[in-house]
């Protein structure tokens, strides 16, 4: 069965065609604009790829009910629309992509694969908000976690690279891209993560602030900032964008090297939060066997990996300067004698999506 995988992110749209053996026979990566253009962009890309028998679409938010991949029908589609306001940068793009796929491939079954699914089994201690029970029950408030497809693949790949069963490893997986999150993985399963009810929590990101004091948000609302303005600003005008005027880490690196004070502050804030959250995830695990970097920034920013490791030396993390500076694809960049292994894993969410499609369709 040839599977088309569709992966809309906050800054790009990735589509792949995978054969039964997971060999890649077609791929395209496109920058995304407004959600209304997503179908148009996707239609053009599909025209240049081989035909597919089935389709898997990444959805960021599966709510409380979708704890694994699911065949998309009208009822599922309706529920996915209802969840869109919880992931406003991603869910609308996935829904537009789904609509275009149904027009272009009307006979191909489509499966929704969820970023929240990997975290669905987190312990109650990690998933529960200290909020009134009536709110938690009525609105299904909990820490859902995101980037689960990436965290799941990186967990499996780390086991292969270390020649170990992932169930025997304590991992902190760092998915660092336009969006960013950490997962504490024990027994091959997520036991804690930095994102919460929405993908806005946790680390500083390209355009999202990460963790905030809710009192600050309330204060802004009391002083005339509307809920709509807050939503737009927290999704699209915060994070690195707010600190340095751009969410592109490569541009920030270049400007910081040239002495730009705003760029240097942005890097310092980003790194401070990242180190602190890795330490928190390690505490949730009771120790650390391997630190795994994935995602666009995690895979390509050698300086960031070195800076993270330097700040976590007390945990036994250290990278080999030469190996870290010459990464091409998956790599072990651990310094000789370091107690914790440090890995770089190329993100392959498409493989997780295709596997989910095959499970649902029984092939």
C-alpha cells in the first residue's frame, strides 16, 4: 500500500509518498501562507507526485477522545473542526489540506494521526491541572502535549542508535523547530512534556512565548487587551519574533554574532528556558540516559546543542566538539566518557504517520 503523508506545520507543509517498505518515492516541502491557500498549495504539489492508495494527515490536537490514529469520516471531521481553536496555527491548515485531498483523491481512505496521542497515557500527576474539578470535567482540561509524532519516532530511532530497547531507556527528546517541546520518555512512553492544553506552553518558540504567568494575561485583559488580540499576539507575534524581530534562528545567530543586542537577548532567553526544562524533564524521569535533539533547529544548530550541553554538564551531558560540528543526518555526538549520550535524529514524522495509516487500515 502506497501511503501519502501530509504534515502541515506552523511554517511549512511537508508531503511524502511512502511504499510498503517505507522507501520514499516522492517528497515536497512548501512554505505555507494563510490557511485559505493551503488547498491550492497542496493541489500543485500533488500533481507532481506518484499516485497513493491511502492518505495520512497530521493533526496537532486530538482532544481527549482520539488516543491513536483514526479513519476520517464526517463525524471525525466535525470534531476536528471543533478542536481547531486549541491549535490555531496548525489545525486549520490540516483541515484545509484534508478538504483538498478529498477532492484530488476521492477514493483513497484518509486517516488522522495525532500529535497528542503519544502523550495520552501520561501519569495523572503530570497531566492534571490544579483547577476546579467542575472546569476540568466540563471542558476536559488536562495537559495534552504535542509533537507526539516526532517524539515517538525519535524515541524509536534512539533505541536503534543505542542498540537498546527504548523501554529500557530514560530519554529527554527535544523537538526544536518553529514550534518546540520536550518529552520525558520512560519505558518507551511519554511521562511528562512541556506543552500543555494547547501548543503555546513550555519553551520559547519562533512566534509563541512558551510558559507565562496567567496573572500577566489577566492583567493585560483588565487593561484593555481583548481576548482576540491576545490570541493573535501569543500565537504569531511573541517568542523569538517579539524579542528579535524574527523567528528564524539562523538570522538571529548571524545578528547576534554581529553584536545585535536584541538577538543576543533572544538567544539567552531561549537557552535559559530550554536548559531549565530539560532539567525538569530529567527530574520527572529520575535520571537521564540520553538527550535527543530533533526538529529543524535541533538537527542543524550545532552551537545550540553545545550550549545546552555546557549548561547541563552537572547531569553528565557533554558533546564531542568535532562530531557535533559535522552532523549529517542521524548522529551520536557524545563526548568520550560522558555519562549521558547525546543524539541527533532527523525528524521523520512521515514514517509515524504511515505506520498509523497501516494500523488503522489493517495492512
